[in-house]
């Protein structure tokens, strides 16, 4: 993020616009919507601006630009067709510490004008930081189709009841839970259908109970997928946005973490080989304790919580403590990473079975079912097997798997940091070492790996 998204209150404050054409007219119209006191500087005006001057909606100075005209302004917009004038306006405003926007010249701006979706008092601003304004407008159009006009009325009525809710519920958490219940219930539907009086009565009824409802905690055991945030389920995203606490592990990508509610408490319990931030038993107890305190706890895991995610162990403890919970499956690493690497896990010509294995070292040696892993016409997917990779390859060859069996290691699959090394069992470990592959990664062994050459479709934008 190169610019901080903020909303500035410019009501009745001086905003100076340099320019008198159609572009200036669009900027003036936006400023007037925000109730700014607009002064326009230009030798001549287009028809639309002239009408605003005659209606006394803006002040007009028929003159060429000079720096004195910026005195007292809270922001400045340069919208002339003269690059030299725009450049001077930009520098003068910067010297005076006044925010300045120069139309179609991001390098001269200290702020940019966003594409707006207006459902007042709800306002959504979309910015490309000046790099792709047409794309920003396209996204605005998408959002416009998703948000009914009545959302502004929902916000207005919520504002009417804000003080009543604050008086009823003593804590921020209690107020947030109340409003989330309202926004997910029938009151919203009444407002959207025009039944505002009935909606207000429902809100009064909800606030008329004598005692504040005791907070009920819950644990959301959510699969965060293999890394790409677009692979999250709708349900996962909804719960990520309403949790009070997020307990997350090492395999959750930064991009996915960005979608957790901003003011949620974050607790890292990530594990690495032989290095646990918290033992699993303490994680189990932590989840139960937080929920019993009345908090909504998001237990966010990479991939799927029930595939090498120890989700079963965690909900056993929750059930013993009587803690409500729900489980949200995620796209497991095997499915997501193999897809983005162009390696199908099954294929009629090569593999009719797929075996998922965890490659953790135990007491300095690997404790795996080598015979099961060595069967023909199957794909073997190994989680967390980077450290033991040389021994894995040696053991598979020793148990009858061909030394030239195709294999691949994928680092940070599905993300823009994805790297793929393909080889055979005989040289896979060496090639991975040369490439300096690091965890998290996934190993895929089987004839299907040779299909990557044909089916590789995902090209990360950066290595």
C-alpha cells in the first residue's frame, strides 16, 4: 500500500480548483457533494461551471493562477490542460503543506481522487493509487450492483440508535455482537423493503429487555486454504470478519491474514519442526479458555483443519469443556498446490489413487509405511517432508520405486511466491538443495508430475 486511505471532512472549508473545463467541473461536483466551500480559478469557464457560479454554489475568480490564491485552502485540485501550470500548482501546494491533486498526473499528487460508491452515510472509495483508474471504475461498477440503495438507510437508522445501544450494552464487544445480530437478521430486510417504522420498533423491542444477554463464546475451526486468499470459502471469510480473537499458525499466508477483522486480537501459535510456540495441548486449552470467556475464537489453519491440521484433537477438548464450535473445511494444500503447479493428483493414464503422508522426522528417523508408498499407479503427496527429503527418496528407491520416477517440490504454492522444482527421485533432493527451497513446501511423487510440462498454467508475478 503506497497511500493511506482516509476520509477528510471538508464541510464549509475552502477548497481551491484551478481550471475551467469539463474535468474541473467533475471535480467541483464531487467537492460540492462533500459540502465544501469551493473557489474556482480560471480565465474562462465551461457551461456547467458557469451554471454553478450563477447559482451561487461556488466562488469564481476570473484570473490566471498565482500562489496567493491558495491561501487558506484545505486542499487544492489542478485540472487545467497546461502541464506547466499544473506543475507549478503542485509545487506551491506542497510548499504550503496543502494536499494537492493534479488530474492524470499521479507523480504531482499528494492525494488522489478515488472512484466512489455512495450509499450515504456509507461511502466506499476505490483507488488504484493512480496506476489504473479505469480498473478502479470497473470495480466500482461491480460493487454498485452488489449493494442495494437501501444500505444508506440501514446506516442512518443504526446511527439513530447508536446512543441507545451504547447505554444498553456496557462493552464494545457486547455492542458489536448486538449490531452483528441485527445486520444478519430480519430487521435489515424490513429496512431494505421500505418498512422503516417496523424496523425501528423491532430495534426498540430488542433493546427493551431488562438484562444484557450474557455473551456466548464459540470456536470457529477454519481452513485457510493453501495460501491464495481467493481460495477461501464464503463461510470462512464471514467468520474471519466477525471473530474477537484469531489463533493462527505458521502455514496461514500473509494475504489470508490480511482478511481477518482488523481489530481482532491475534495470537500466533505456529509450529516448526522441533520448535513449537505452544504445545498442542496448551493450544487446545487456550481455545477453550478464550471461548469460555465469551469470545468468538477463530482458529485459523493453513489448508484444511482435518488434514494434518490436528483439528480433531482441538475439538475433542472443546467437546469435553462444553464449548460450542463449528468446523469450516478449506482447500487442502495437496489440492490447491498441485492445481497451481499444473500437476493433477489423479489421471486415468497414470494414477488411480492418491496417498497423503506427513513427512515429520521422529527420533531422528522417518517412520513411514514405505511399502504403501511404493505401490504402482498412485500419486504420493508428502506434507512437511523437506528436511527428510534425501532419506525419503532413498527409501522409496530401495523399496522398488524406479529411480527415474518423476517428482516435484513446490514452495509456497498458490501464492505469488510459488516456486516449483521438478526432477526424478534420484536427483530431487540435490536439485531442491541447489534451488534453496524452504518451507512451507509440498512434495509430489508419481507419473502425474510429468504432466506439468503440458498443464502448467500459473505464472507467479514474482519469483
